[in-house]
C-alpha cells in the first residue's frame, strides 16, 4: 500500500497548526481529513474510516483522552497523540485510553512523521505473518518465539521473553509499564514497576551491545519503554 492510499485524520483546534500538519502530511504523500473538536473527530473517524489519527488532548469540547476512548469503542485505528501536555501522568492517561504513541509539542517534523510511519507499519502488518526484528546482532522471530545472536539462541527466561515479545509486537511504539506488567505477569501484579525495571535491565544485558547506553530498548521516563529495531533508529531519534 502506498502512502497516498493512507488517510490521516488530524484532530486539532488550532487552525494554524492544523494547516501545518496537513501541509506536512501532504508533502509526505498522505491524504488527510480534519476535525477542530472532539465531537467532530468521532464523527469523522466513523464516516471516513481513517488509517491513523493525530490528536491533540486540549480540545475545546472534550478531553482528547475521552475522544480516544470513544474511537476505541468502534475502531482499532492507530492513534498518535500530539500535545503540549508533558506530564508523565497525562501521557499515561492517553496511552491507557488507547493511544499508540505520544509526541510532545513543540515537535520535530521528522520525529512526528517517523512515529506516523511506525504506527502505520504496525497496523498494516498486524494481520500478516508475525515479524522478524533485527536488533543489531540479535534477531527476534515472533512467529518462532526465538531470540538469537551470532552465537546461537539467547538464554531468556519465560518472563524475559514475554516482556521482549510485548515490546517487539509494538516495535517503535511506547508500551506503558502497566501494559508490560499485565502481559508478562498478569493484571494482579499491577504496580510492580521495580520488578519490571529489573527484567528490563537483564534483557538489555542480553540484547544490547552496550547495556549502559542502550540503542534498542529505550526508556520513556515515567511512562514505559520502546523497542527500536534496525529499521527505526534513524526515524525515531529519541533516547
């Protein structure tokens, strides 16, 4: 599918910024629709069936997180939040509501477009064969449920693999601590962030060339983690 076939719905109340985003999307070959408030966004999401939403949280009629929850009630469309709200609790709220990624204003155009590409890539391949990710010398094959390097299989415990698998299934996207804990341990272990950090440290020791300066398993401070494959570092330049 070519970029020109992708339709992006821009939900932003500032007409000047909405115009900038539309121009940026058009320059990269995407079609776009727009909505200036939350109620219109839900209508446009239902009627136009966009391939991706870019949504601000500070909308005039309702909070963006509410819009995300309403859209999630009928669609699994990728959602990238673009907001001036930078507090960790606000990011977690949006991601828990169903957003796939979060970019803070003021934003870098290359970074935003990288997040758009990553979200669309994940969506397009979601119904296909599970991907094989290259992390430098490490290969993660989700279909075979293996992680290997040049010397052979990596020795990952079942819990370590479940954490890595969750990140790999969402490569390029933020995965919240809450989601990682729920998928690896179960919902009853919510709040065990210290245990998760311990496993993240161990996984880095096994997949990173230099665990102290990770290239692939990145921390989104206070929110969660992001796995960057070899295809993503140039597109997602944040550590």
